[in-house]
C-alpha cells in the first residue's frame, strides 16, 4: 500500500506524459474545423476513465458534442461525489504571440514555477485540472482507498456556453444524483496561499453589428457625408461607461448584490500586492469602477468588456475606405441576483436605442449563465478546507472569483446539490491567452489533495 505522495512519486513521469498527450489534441469547440479533434479528445477521456477504475463509462450523445459519463459505485449507502470538468479548449489565437506552438506542449521553468510548467492551450483550463481528478481516482482505486462513490461528467462545450450540458442535465437527473459536486476549473491565490472559490460571476455574451451604406465607400468621395459604421460603433461602445467606469445601461445595476462593509473588509484580508499585480501585467496603473478595490472590481462587481472589434480594411498597407459594416463581441460578467437573460435584453434595447438613424444595429446573443455563491458552512466546503490543510499545511482562504462557470447554477437548480470549487491554477497561468501553462507542482499537488477531499467528505457525511 502506498500513500498518495508515494504513488505520485512512483508515477510522476507517466502522469505528466499522459497529460502532454491529451494537450496535443486541439479540441477547440468554437471552431468547426476542429470537430474531429474534439471527438478524439472525448475518446481519450473515456479510455483514461476506464483505466483509472471506473466500472461504467459512457459516451452520451447530445445535440452538440458528447458528454463523457463515468462511475465507480462501491456501496449505495455511501455518499456520492460528482466530478465535473470539460475537455474542450479556447481557440489559440493569436498564434504569433505564443512562444511555442499551442498544441505542441513544452515544459519550461519560470520564476513562479521553478519545477517547470507545461505550456499548451488547455494546460490549466481545463484539461490539466480535469485530469488531476482522473489520476486521483486511479490512486484511490488501485490502492483500495476510495471511501465513497464517484461519478464523472466531462463535457465538450464549456468554452462555448455549455448548451448541450443544459440539455443533458435535466434529462439525466437520476443518473447524475449526488451528494456534492466537485470542480477544478478555478485557481488559488498562490502556491503557498491556497484558497477555495466560493463565488462565480455570471455571464452574458453578445455580438453586435452596425451597418451603414449598402457597400464599402471611397473615403474621399463620401467621407464626412455618410456615417462611418466603425466610428459610430466606437462611440456607442465608449458611451457604455461613464467617467467613473460605471455601466450606463438603464436597469443594469437594479439587482446587483451589494456586499456589506464587513464582508468587504474580510475580502481585503486576502494577501494582495498592487505593485506585483501591475508588474506582472506590465501596466503603469489599474483601471475600473470608482469606489472599489482591484480585487472587488474583478470579483463582486459586474463588468462590460469588448472582446473583439473589427470592420473595414485591416490588411497590409493602406486602403481608403468607409466600411459598410462594423462588428464587436461584448461580454458582461454578472454578479449573483443578476439574471443573464434580463441583462442581455437590457443591453439589446439600450444599444439599439443609442444608435443614430444613419446606421442599422443588430444584436445577436450568444450564450450566458447565472452567478453562483456557495456557503462555507456546508460539509463540502469543510472537507475541501481540511484537504488543503492536509497537503498545504495551512487553512485555505475563501475567495470569490471573477470568472464564470455558467452551469454551476444549473447544477444546483436541477440536481439540488452544492458545488465545491477546488482550483489549483494561478492567475499568472495565462488561461484564454497566448502561452497558457500549468505548473507541474500544481498538477501533482492537485492529485495529492483531491483524495483527502473524498476522505473528509465521507467522514463528515456520516
């Protein structure tokens, strides 16, 4: 019999090699050119779950990409942990900003990861963190140390809104029945300051199209006489924030949860260096809503950001043209009590209303989801806290995240169970960005910590 640390030491190279092979597959769900790669990744996950000890593994068809379901049921009288993760990844663009090809994983040492980090798209979000759970199961089954039942639900559309998961979950409530949901798709403050995510922001994602003349025009012959959609779109976007960086959409803040000063004071106790934050991003100053700290702005306050904007001529050299159309993709991160569908409607109505008559505006909603807050007095959180204490030697800090996992609120609604967010990534891991990476230390530490969650949850459940 081996301890979890002994088992990891014995199998370290294999664990790393397996993750690297998984990261080589470009499972980009947003681009249909990679559809077969997404399906190949699903097959790889199925194989890994079987090898890790699941007695039952299924490829569950959906209207979109399949969901991988696996289970290891040892006793129906014992509690059940449902593990959620996703096998799809973000597009790798812009490719030219990567120091190494995004789907040719390399291990490099960094100041933050002196033991090395795996650089590849999906390394941290979420293949690396999802695969920690597969390897943790392997340890528990092979060493006879699984103290409860476990189910896996791994999807392939998280990066594009989880529409098929929203279809799948209500139709499979009995199959997915559990006592707690466990997810590693978040991060922690630092390698020596573990934290547990207790809140997530919701999301509303839209695309806007502004149309002016019926064709591209010569900017000399028509400039100054015909509305330029790019100019108009830029002004409309700029008007969405006031001088205090407050969002100007009527009704946007009506349901925003306002935290008490006492709660804000507790948040402020988390270690944070503004200078280190600025240095890491190579910026001279921070920016955001007046009256709130940096950590509050990116966790407990709603935001509106342009994720992409284009139109007209963007090729090499010059082309003097007034474009017929201009486009932008816009995301709004929402806080608990804000309904993403209501916010999408508010945005659409406002954006159409502020457009001058010289252009036409089209707003296309893409996807969204609700925010989520989990209490720290439930046994799931307590088990996670004890697990971190076991392997890190310190009590983890509860922390709200600025990110979104839209399906977490759906899980609570449909499955009636709480979600525990045990993330092992760091803010510096560049998820969604060029040069995404995941520390090898963090990957192995996750595998070490997760079995203790099962142990303590089973003990507290009795």
